[in-house]
C-alpha cells in the first residue's frame, strides 16, 4: 500500500509539472496580430497604416474630423455652436479640464504612438518590398509632422516624442516650439523623398509626395522661410494632378481634383443612411427646413465681398423664429448613401495662398497678387488692384485666406496667432459677446489637467494657472 | 500577532515554519498522551475505582480487574505531581491486598501474591461485521474505533471491517460523515453489524468542500451551506437569488426586476480596485463561466449566465469563505468559491415526482409622485421665481397640454402583473449498483411591462451513478442542459416615471405624440430585444479504489454556453423629426470549456488519529468567441430580425480568447481523536492570462481546529456545552479576473475598413511583467453547541488583505496611452464578523420549530496605495476609507431668503467646485446585513419564512447626472411639496427653477444632484420569502400517490425602508454599464425594481 502511494503520487505530480509550462502557452488570439508579425508582409504593414486613418475618422468629435476644424473656428471669429458645451471656445474661457481640449491633446499623441510604432516596425523589417517600405516610412513621418503641426499650434511648446518607449515618454517635459518645428520640417523633408508621386489607389486618401510638399510649404510659411515656402508651393501648383475647380460645390467631393489629401468616410452605418463627413453630419440641418446647430459669426458673413460665390455656395441660411442664421456648407451631405464627400485635409487653394503670402513677404507683390487673383477669380470676384503696397497685399492674403479656408482645420485661428493679429481682431469682438472675455494668453490652449496630473514635468501655459 | 508575524515579507516560508511547528506540537502531544507516565493526582479518601478512572484518562492505560476486588479495597489518599505510572500504582496499592501487572495497554489488578488469574489475560476477541445505511446499502470508509483506546479501522468497499484484540467490555464507535455516530457495546460478541442513520444533527451533516466532503463538526474551514429545500421554497429563476439573506458574508444584489438580469455577488467584500470581485462558481466540479456574454445590452442590462441554471435541479450550494476552504482553488479563490451540486438519483423503486407552481409578480415598490395639479403648481412657481415667462417650447405642460390629464406613468409602464408558471417532472431510482435521476423543467414568466413579453426556459437534468459489485469502481455522470429565450425590450422604460403627468401619449389620430427631444416611452415598447441561451454542463467522476483507503479518481467536465441577441430599432419607435433609418443589432457569443482533474486520495488510520491526503492536478481550457453586427437599410421594418434583408451590415466586434489553466494541488488533513484537526492545502497554478514569465504562482493555507468539548475537563466543567470548537486558518489565494491576453503586444483590427482595406491599430501598451493579485485571508472562529446541539452558535472573524493590485497604471496621454496594466502594491482590507445561530426551539412529534439567523458586519478599507496623490485615482480613493466611497458636495441647507441650495465651501475659495469642495458622501458597500429564518411544522403543515435585512446607504432617486432639475419639464416625487416657496421658509428642499441660467437652477444642476442632500439611508428589512406547505399524502395515498402536498410561496412580500426612491436593493439605478469603477453604471435613474412574487403549487410523487 505504502509502495503504491510512494510511486503514484510523485508520478502524478511530476507529470503535471512537466507539462505545465507548455500547456498554458496559448497561441495568439484570432482577433489580434502579435506585434512581431505585423511588419512581416507588405499587406499587414500597410494595414497598420490605414488603421490609423480609420481610427482618426471612426467616430464623431474626433480630433481629425470635427474638433480640429470646429474648435479653433469658435476660438476665432468663424462660427459657434448653439450647444452651450462649446461656449468656453466661443468666449475664450477654456479651463484645463475642458474635455475637448483634452481630446485635442491626447488623441494626436495616441496617433503619434501609432505612427512611431509603424516607423520602428517598418524600419526594422527586412521582409518588406522597398517601395512599400519607403512609402510607409514616408507616410509615418508625414503623419507625425502633421500631428505635431497641430499640437504646436494649439498648445505652443509640447513634448516631442519620436519613439514608442511610453513609460519614458510619459514624463518628458515640453520641448520648445522652435525645436518641434525643426522636427516637423525634418520629417516632412524625409517624407518628400520617401513618398511616391502617385496615390496608393484611385482616391487621394493616403498622403503622397505632393501632400508632404504642401505641409512642408505650410511649415516654412509658419516659420518665416518665405523662399522655401514659395518654391515648394510652386512645385505642387505646377503639378497637373491638381487644379482649382470652377464649381465650388465639387471642391469637397471625394473625386475632387483640387484635393491633395483627404480622409475617407469609414463609419458609414451610423445614422443608418450612410455618413459622408462628420462635419456635414453635425452641421447640415436634418431636413431642408430645420435648423443647424452651428452659426457663422456675423463678422465672417460680413467679410464676404458682395458677389463672392463662396458665400453663396459654402454657407447656408436657416431660420429660427424670426432670425436668419448661416451655417458653413462646404460639406453639404448629412446622411445619404452612397458616400460622395470626404473630409478634405489639404487642397490646392491653400498653396496659392501660401505662395502669395511668401511672395508678398519677399516683396514680389505682382506675382503675389496673381496668386490671389487665381483664387478670387474662381470665387467670381474681380482681380485685385495691381498697385497695392506690401502691407495691403498681406492684408489681402489674410482676407482671402479667411473667406477661402473658413471652417477648415483652424486656418483662421492659426493665421491670427502667427501674424500677431489675434488681440486686435478678437478682443473687441469677443468682448462684445461677454465683457473681458479676451486675454492675450488665450492664443494658446491650456495644457489639459489630466496630462499635467499624470506628468508633473508639464508646465501650464500662461493665463491658466 | 499577525502584524509582526505571519503577515510579514516572506509569508510562505513563515507559513511553512508554522505548519511544521504545529505538526510537531501535535505529534509530541500525541506521544505524551499515549505513553507518558506523568500523572498528577490529588485525592483524599477517594475510591480506588475513581482513582483508576483518572489514571486511565491521563495515561490512556485501561484497567482490568474483578469488580469485587476493587470495590472492597481501601480508600486512597494520594498527592502526586508528574509522577510515573509505576510509582503511582505502587502508592495506590501500598496498603491494599492488591498487586498489579501491565500487559500492553492494560493494567491488570490482582490479589497480592495470587497467580495471574486466567481472565487477567484479556480475551483478544476478533470482532468483525458490516456497516450499512438505513436501506441496507454497505457504507464504505466508516471509521470503527474502540472507545477509550487507540484501536480502530475503516470499513472496506463492501462495508466490512475487522478489529482484533477487542475486550468483552469494550464499546465500538462507528462514525462517518453525514451519519449519526453509533456506539455499540461488544458484550462478548464477535460479529457486530451496524446500521447508521443519516445525521439529523446538523453538526454531522455532510458539507461539500473543495474536492471532497467533510462535516461541520470536523471542518477546519468556513463553509456555509444552503440545501435544496431552501432553494425549492423560493419561486426564483436563478440559483443565486435563492441565496439572498441566507449566507453570512454573502451579499447578493439584484440589478433589475426584469427577467435574466444580472446579480452582483460579493462574498466578504470587494477585493480588487479595478478587476473582478466575483466569486468562483463550480457546478459539479466544473468551473462555470459567470461573466455575461453580452455583445451589447438590453433593458435588463447584461444577462446573468446563472439564469440558465435551473434552481430546482440543485441539491445544495456550499459557500467556501476562508483560506482553509478556498486556497486549494488557488489563483481564482480570492473572492471566495461557490460550489453547486446538482441532484442525484436515490436507491429504490423508481419514483416519479411532479412539481408545478404558478403565480403572479408585481414590482415591490413605487415612488409617490406629485399629482398633475401639484406638478403644474410647482412648474408655475419655478417660472415665477426665475422671473421668466413660460413659452410653448419651454412649458408645453403649462400652455399646450391638457391641464387635467393625469398619467400614472409607473402604473402604465411597470405597473402590470407578471405571470409565472413552472412545471417539473423527474424520475429517480436505482439499485445497489446503479442509480439514476432524470428531470425536466419548464418555466414561463412574463414581465411587468405593458406588452406581452417574457422569459421561457426549458431545462433537463440527467444524473447517473454506477458502482461495480465489489465497489472498487465507481462512475458518476451528470448532464445539465437548458435553453432559454428572453423576450424583453431594448431600453428600460422605468426611467420615464418622471415624465410630466399630463404629457399626451397619442395624437388624436392614434399616432405617438412627440415633443422636442422627449422620448415617448410607449414608442420604446416597439424596440424589441430578444436573447437565446443554450447551456450545457456535463461532467463525470470516475473513481477506482486501489486498496481500501487509496482511491484514484478523475473529474472530467465540459461546458458550452451559446448566447444570441437580436435588438431592433424600428421606425415607429423614433421621433419622426430625428429618425434617420431603422436598424438592428445581432450579437453571437459562444464559450466552451473543458476540465480534466486526475486526483488521488489516501486515508489512513494511525493509531487514534486519521490522516487524509489528497493530491491532484487540473487542466482547464476556455475558448470564448463572439461577434456583433449592426444592420441598416431594410426593405421593411417587419424584416429587422432578418439580417439578410439589411442592405448594409457592419461587423462591430469580433472577439476571441483562449484561456488555459493548469495546476497541481494537494491537501493533508490530520485528525487526532476527533479533537485536534490540522488541515494544510497547497496549489500551484499556471494561467495563460499572464506574460510568459509570470504565469505560475503558489498558493496555500493552514487551518487548525480544536474541538475542546471533547476534552474531559471541559465536558465535566460545562455539561451544558455539547459542542465547542475553536478554529483558525491563514492562507493565500489569488485573483486573475483581468481578461485574456492583456500582456500581449499586438495589433487589432480597426472597427471600420479604410478605402476598402482593413486596418490595424496597436491594441495596448503591453506589459508582460504583471502577475496575480493576491489575497491573504486570516480567520478565527468559535463554534458552540448547547443543550445537545439544539442551539448552535458560530462566530467568525476574518481579515482578508488583497495586495499586488492589478491596476491601470496611469501614464500621461503624451505617451500614446492613458495607462497600462501593472501590479501596484496597494492593499485593501476586508474584515468582518459573522454570526450564525441555529436553534431547535421545539421538537415534538407533531410540532417543531427551528430558527436560524445570520449577521455579517463588514468593513472595507484601503490600507495602502503608494503614489495615490499623483495618480489618476487621487480624487477617487482615500487611504483608510472604503474603496467604494462616493464623493460629492456637502449640502448645508436651503437659503431661507432665496430658496437656493447651499453647500459647504471646504477650501474657502468662495466658489463651490469639484476640485476643492468634494467630501465623502458615503460608501456603496453595506455596513451589516443578514437574515432570519424560521421553520415551523405542525402536523401536516410546514411554514418557512425568511427576513432579510441590510444596513446601508446610497444614492436616492434624485442623485446623479440624470436626475431632473426641480422645476424643469419633469415630474418630481411628493417630497417637493415641502419645497421652499417664499422668503422665510425653512426647509431642505430647494425652490424649483426652470431657467438654465438662474442661480437656483445652477445650484441644482451643478451641485445639488451630487450632494449629501440626495444621498441617504438605503437600509431595508424585507420579508424575503415565505413558504407554506400542507402535506396531503394521507388523503391521496389511496390513489397510489406516494406523497403529495400543496404549497404557497412568496418572494419579497414586503419591505420596510425609509429609502427615498424605488427599491433600496436595486436602488432604482440602471446598472447596465456597471463596472467596479462605476458602481451605479451610467447613473440613469430607474430600473424595474425587484419584484414581489406569489405562487401556488402542487407537488406529488407516484
């Protein structure tokens, strides 16, 4: 009896222990791809990239669809919302715990992790085809520059994070804005080399070389490198893939020849009928007779010269009670299947305006005015007077940018800031809405409270302490 | 002690040292008792007989003599301390005509100088026999001992035993778990057959423990049991509901009165900051996956998988609480273990049982709302006080709607009577070697909603037992299968109880009336939600007895649960102004698991002690898979159930997980003379939920008990004490309820394809380094029985500390992620006292009355949280307080001049804000709870009733973001009649306000809803269950009906509470998104309250 026990028990225990380790080694789940497998083939590596765009546009009120365009528009003098939850933007009374500000900070950073992971994975991979590898490296760099461009313009100095060591990165302090711009320009230069001229498919929903050039031209403009800005803008304007469309109602279509980079509609079931853009979903009234919840400031409506086709085509009036209001109408579809419009990130018109400004800064006034006239012509307006002074040309650039690029990606808000015009333009206007609404420090958004709670090294912007 | 000792840094080593020490202590003691000759006597003129008795008691030696010799002996006076046996005997017999001889264990007393009489050699009789139960079935492993000696044996697999060297005058003691102890004098017989009767004494009733059985008397751990009778007394749909109020330390809270809704089950508190605190459920040895399988939620929140277990198929439920009882389940036992055993067949002629009941249910409590005229008066007052004029858009109730209409929304929405019917038939029988039970049950219950919906379940249970004729081989198998269909609606409409009482439901043309963004609740009834569950649990235990005492066995189990959901949103359920298309959602989940557990157990008698050893291993695998689609663009709303008709179908989710689990475990139980008990368990677990280097962990426990009532000095001193046991245990268990693959660095599919291609995103910030949450449990308990155990009293104290908490370690969002999973050395303490009393008040032939009561006093405390102040949890937790505290503003009253609510400015910055002014409102965990059960039988009548009580606090009906501001377009409870109306009024109810910019409105909106004003007492006493049966057998026997009875049963008859809201148990809160962090879910007031149920039933056997 004792013998039996002596042999059976140890054997039983031994057999269990021996097979232990292997047994609990489960294979990776069918719904996830292990990181080491993600960059082994062109197909999966590409999937990591398009996953970013899909996530950027999957849900309403994300950075890349609504927030990046709406919030700065409200901070500036473009439009506001009937929802009181956006009042802090309209009245420039943001606080560090504002949830939209938090999204404008944390979402781009989560996308930056995503592109850093792609960059590292692709760079380390030996099994990708050279063309795909180069395209993905360029795309990752382009997108990283893109996110930093917005971060630096919302918040000023921001932590510059270029790798995936999240635990280390979590406590990095803010990097001076100039250094962030250096990184942006560096990434974009590389991206111009790495990206291909052609798009990856028939649509313009992944960045190509022209997209990198456009953003680089913009970065040069923002950093005062006028001649570089002029050159690069010229290269894209000269590219016959792109042309200003005479029909303003076609500019934001997914087939638009003016578009340089668009983000495709992805969440096409929400709302049941098929979504085009979240911008349209939010702004466009539900029925032809109902209201929009977004209202263009009278200042912007008044800024349109008479006969400007952009006012007629890109704004829409609606009536509430006895009052008439206008909402942006660049995206004209709320629901409707099939999808016809895409969120347009970069388009040719901006390059004319970049080049016009860069030329004006270099005192090349004639050709600067020519660029502006291209845009004005398309809008049904007369050419500018050829004898304008440099200041007048620059003012014309500001005006033209205002009415051409309104409600898109915060252009107006950034323009007022970078030209140091925010105080002059916004103080009187915002204080008419609410006494002492405007402070000079409002040009930077607050560093979100959550970010500061979790990283003691983050300093707050002036005016928010 | 535990502060400096065993709780310190290397507990395992310490436990082992402690074990070894205790083991030695016992062994040494045993030896001293057996052979020591240390005798202490202090006698004056005592009879020799009484002195001999004392010597026997102290030494274990027994005397053998002719009665006459000793009776005639002189009285003895002796004073000795630690004397040796020889000296003592000599001294006792010094002036007597007697001498002595020691033969083995026996001291033979003889006349001086007389030769050893022939009878001085005790006749070494060999006694043998068979032990059977009442039905004559042989009983295996019955302990047979010679009273007052170390001799003993166990019966073999035929129930036979043999003991040699038994004296004529000896008494044999037969004991077995679950049977009454039996003592039979030898009286010179050599064949003694014994028939044991099933224990009626609850101390000797069998208790199911991990991988085995014991009795209450011999258990070193804390186990509470609920048997089928208590379960059958309750017309509930799931077994967990049947436990409410019956088990100390077990707090079960229902989340909704709709069928299939989930229960929150907490055994001795909340042990985890972020992860699951659910106990481990084991049904017939097979772990049951209790996590809801929902892909999305319906009106009942997530569906409780336990709802598919038919309570009437359950034989007993044993709740394992302390380390001693649970540690053998290792890493999954941190939150306790609930063992469910299903019914098995009985030996004898096949018997068919029928049990049918039918009844009605209605909600337990409603809230008292303002009448239309009171409501309208409040609204007018609100506008007037705001200085605003009502308009048709801001006040249709005042200007447009019928001023006299008076909808009782609660009555319309949840005021209906639900019907309930359950029918069960079972057949059971068998012979010596084979027994079977087969039963089928059908249940049909409707809801309190205004339309005909409800829950249907069919279940079947099959159980087989077979033994070989020599009883060496035994196999049991059971299969439980159930299929249910739950037809309810997509959204709980109880939340519309506060619609304006004069809001119209229909337009004149019969179509639904819509106003602004207000939902028409009747339209919601068109949003269907249907779930179907199929659940299979199959298990088998195969045992082989190699030699008596040594068994090998294998426990094999398989489970499969399949859960389908369909939710439809047809056009008619939408406000036409915002309707953007009909849609439907389809969810499919499937989870299956297998388990293989080979075990060996060995039981041996070592002199007067008993050693049982168990060793085993466990392999388990779970595979879960699910997906969820949304469809839109249907040709007709009639076809919403048909996903093929959808012109657009999107896969919203696909999930897959494989969970593998492996362990080795062992247990040793040492029982010395049924007086000293020592139990040690060990388990080594490996789980696939952790990173490759962190998969294995060790867990274990030691428990010890001292049945001091078996000590003579106690039984002599306290004759009224029939049972007394002191026991304690300490050990460690773990928790791995963190989901699968959380360690894996991977990419997941995005929700939507991009440009026709699918995409991937980084799933998480992987951390392969995290490991188990561990829970160290300490227990001390005292069990007492008085008056022949007519009164049994237990008190236990426990102190459980869970550490190594797995939390989402927060990162600054700039890193790309908010957090990653890691172990934090935070420590949570759950401690408490549990009291249980069972009394037999009256026990006569025609009348008996028993009472049992339990009380649990609980405390939960966050002991440590390193870096709390800098963490994301800084505002959520406070060291030294419960981990389930709720913070809010301190309401200081209503300004008697303005009627505006005022709050404590804690940080004195002249503004009330969350940052500086939050105080702790309270704690969502109860302070104490329990139950009081009485059973009375009188002739053919039997009455059982149970009161459940809970002392707790919680959010009242006006708490939270969804509470309507007093004065806005929403009705309020009747307490608004006490509101502030004019300057000078002293009241605690602020003035109503209808204008968003008004100071009164802002105070209500921003602070009042989150303040102590709307936080209150949620304690209750509830007549949980009543069951009245009448035995009709004597009337029906002549119709060949063996037995029959009729009964009335009711659940939740009435509730005594001062709670301001619906039901203090559900607290009227929608818990559809309840998580550990969000104890009130989305804080959307009002779910269907718990139901009161009344049934009549009939039971008979053929």
